């Protein structure tokens, strides 16, 4: 049994055990640090949970962390059985973080983080605390983590849907996010593949982003005997947006989104991907298509012939037939069948 002496922050406390004061770091959770948004709110949430009664500290495997002044690593419980570590995650004030071998409650904490996000608790609430909200996220689909912000950077991991994320930064355009998963996999994620608790602009812009290694050339695919053009979508499309393959031949690939509807549509964060690969193109933030306007997405050796952006230096669509999907951040989706188009 321990006596609370001081609440240090959202995941750290000082306690008295047998007359000696010890600093305790909660296992499996992470809250905002000093000078990060939400630091005061997470600290207050921790204080409110702890109350004034006795605390019960439970060890996993490790006794202490490796800080200069090693802290006890513990799961903290109240007299009524409340697991404080888990309650902070369930309340939306903390994200799960795993440091093996101390992972006894890892699966439980991940599940609680997903529920907190879906139910709008804590930092996921519509109205953020007075000192702001730390940027948290949740993957919308299976998503690659890359070494840098773009499809030309190497893939270092693939996250399943509903993976809780802590967001530490973004590109200036807001189309890529610097994130950390619970298992401490870190890197860059296309913004359209995650739901955030705050606007993308709330995350700081990362400086000194490295350039990708030059992509290895991929062999051109053998020509088809009878190439056929791609049929356009029905006039309605997705919010008035239709998707057209302008070119898909060898290493030349060019797609075009066209707004055939009566109103402007913000397609920033919309995601393109294919059925025969796992590459994704995320449209840059704040890309607004006025009625009648078009926006191109080039990959491989193709160059833009109008407004648009270059998604990747290597080809990513299959010339011999592939379904290409276009998805909004809200989960609306359309698909077209792409074949060779010269």
C-alpha cells in the first residue's frame, strides 16, 4: 500500500512507501508532456482519479525504468479496484504505449483507446480542454508507416485498422503525419488514413524532413494485345466527383478527379489505392475543386498536364487490370476498373 504525496503529471506520481518517497511511472500509458497541448488537462484527470485514499501498486516484470533517477514502474489501483492506468486511457486522456516486457495489459489498453475515440471522451471530445488537446489518431484502414512523408519513402511497418496513434507533427501541406503506434513503431502516415481528434493544422510542422532514397526502376509491363479505354463513372460520382484514368501504360500513369457537380468539393485527404498493391496516394490538404474543375494525380514517369500533384516516382497501378478506389476521410468510397490506357 502507498500514500499519494504528489501528482507530477498525467502518468507520474510521487508516493510514500514505508516512510520513503518514490516516484512512480504508470506502465502502458502516455500523456502529454509539459508544454504540450493537454498537459494540464491530463494532469487534472489523473489527480481527480487518484483522490485522497490509499493506492495499491502492482509490478509487471521490470522494477524500475532507465531514467537518470530510476522510477518505479507500476500499475496503480484504488481501494475500490479502479485501475488508474486503464481509466486514463478509457477517459481519453492517455494513449497506450508498450515497453516490453511490461505488456500485461497491452491489449486491454489498446481496446480502451479505440472505445474512447469512438465515444468522444477526453481529448476526443468536441470541445477541447482549456489548454488544448494532444493530437491523437485512429487508423481508418490498414496503413503503411514510412520513413518519410511520401510514397517514395520505404515502408517500415503496416498498421491494422483501429490502431491508436499519437501524432507529433505533420508536413506543411498537412497530407502526411508523423506518428507513433502503441508498440512504439514510429514514422510517417498518410493523413487520409487516420481519423484525428483535432484539426490536422493543430499538429506542428516538422522541419528538416529527409529526401527519399531514389526509387529503383521497375520493368515496364508487356503491352496488351488489345488495349481498351477505361469507362467513366456514372455522372453522379462521389459528391459529384468522378475519377478518370487519363493514362496507364508501362511506367506512365495519370489519374484525374473531375467535379461534375453543382458545388465546390474539398478533396484534401481523400485517398486513392488499388486492389493489386498496397501503395496509396493521399490528396494534399485544402485541395478544393470548383464545379467543372479537375485535379490530376501522377505516378511513375507521367508529368502533370494540369493542376495536381506527383504522388510517386514509380508506377503503382497495374496495366493488365486493377480496381482503383477513391475514399473520403468519412469512409465514403467509389471504385473504377482500370486497364491499359495509352
